[in-house]
C-alpha cells in the first residue's frame, strides 16, 4: 500500500504542468502589468490610452477609479504610441514616487516623476508631476516605452530608433541622440536627475544619459531579480527578431548593432559589417508563422516564482504570431528552447496579442494581452 501511495504521489507531482488562468479582463489595450516590490495585495495594469488601474491580487477585482488618468495629454494616434511604461521607485512604499513613459500630444516621448497619495497610496497626485526628460519622435512608430530600476538603483529607459523603416536617420548608431538607446539616470535627487558618472559618454563626445545603443525598438526589457542580468527584446525589421543579454555589472557603452545588423545578420540594403565591439544577440528567430517563427518580439522575464519547471527560464513571446516560448542562458548562450503556447492557453481561450510580461513581488509571472485581458502563470 505504501508503494502504491508513493506511486500515486509521484504521478500527481509529475502531472503538474505550468499553465495560465485569466487574472483580469475587460481592460482597454493593456501594455504593462506588475506591482511595487512590497505590495502583495495589488496588481497594477497600464492601459495604453493613459490610465493606470489597481487590481486586487487575489480576486482580480479592479478599483472603482483609476490610480492615474493622463488620457488628456497622451497621444494615441498611432498603434505604438500612448502610455507605454511604468516604474515604481525602490522605496515606493515610503516615498510614493513612480515614473512613467508616454507619448505626448506633440508626439514626443516624455519621462515624468509622479507621487502617489493617501494612506495606502490609492491615487496619484498629478498636480505634483515633475517633467524629467523629453525627446522628439520623427515618426509614429518605434517609441520603445520600457523603464525600470536596475539592481544599481538607477532608472533605465528603452527608446526606439525614431521609427519609419530601416532607421533612415541612423539614430541607432549615433551617440548625439537619445533614440535607439538604453538610457540610465540617477533620479535620487528631490528634483530632476543626474547622469551617473560611470555612464559611458559622460565627459566625452556623446550624450551623458546614454548607457547602451544600437537598438531598433526595444519592446520590453527586464532585469533578472536573482542575478541582475539585463534582457532586451528588440523588434526586427523585415527578417529577424532578437533577444539581447547582458550580464549584471556589464554593458556600459554596449553597441547592439542596429541599423548595421538585424539580429546577427547584415541588414539588407543599409547594413554592414558588425561594428567593432558589438554585442551579438543571445537568440534570434526568423519571420514567419511557424512554431519557432514570428513577426514582432515581446521581451519577457527570467522566471523566479514558485513553479519548479520554469525556474531560471527566460519567457518571451511573439506579438503577432501569438506564441510564448522560453530559453535558458548558459555562459552567454541560449539553449533548452521550449514552446509554451498550447499549455499557456487559458481554459476556454487562447493566447492573446502579448504586449508585455510582468512580475509580482514573489516573482510570479503575468502576461498582458492587447486583446483586453491579463493572464497569470500558475501550476495547474
């Protein structure tokens, strides 16, 4: 009997597989999901048109009023414009400070600092909004939009190359523009920001805010909460989608190759040899509709939650091909590819247009789908 019991338990454990459940639905084009580091009671979701909502982490119930509504100053004229990013200060539970990245009515990108108010920081006080940085966008696409705090306490920002096709102004390779970059800011001052002294172009030719360059449209980046490594999903042009990887403590002045390179290949018509010292992507995939192909990458996270089967796996998606995959990084190389698309379909539904992944304070993963819902990854 004991052997039979052990066999049944083993079979039960083996049968447990990662999957998803619908956490919330009826959301207007969600593009970000997550939570401050110490808030286990809520999940926060950003709507592209300019609203941020708080949801009960257990029930998925939305607050009756938005946490923030800046729809009046957000441009939603293009598919890639809008309120695109949210980052909570590491000390948000004390300071109430948070940061947003959005496209303004004049089509420029704005980085702003805001403050939550009330005993539980239930609402943002937009009257105290502080404008930190803005830069023009020549075209409507490739706005980037990600921002988050790194393990060093600095604010990192992903910017697109300015749009159109094949980066006609070559912004990705220029160091006199903030377009096509990863920026790094010290936002610890009570007002404004500083460029950290170890940013690569401080005191040299190039803009002080730049940390890395050579990106086309970094659509969702993340820091591994365990190791501090940086992962970048960079949307391709006509042929290749790419994932870039940078170990913690490295990456100052890194050149990821665009527009000379699309993925790890010369960009047809406008490209050239790999720039000296360029960083090759850790993973690329071809354009198409096959099980390992797609058309527009959405970068994700290294999973650090409670599901054993996903531990240490970097999960990412293709927006248009509606697929979710994962890889494992070993010594700077990607391996152990897995397709999670079928197992991540919620009961009675399908994987949506994945616009973003997000984490809660315990490392559990959420998936925002532009179709109007958010999934939670669970052990079924």
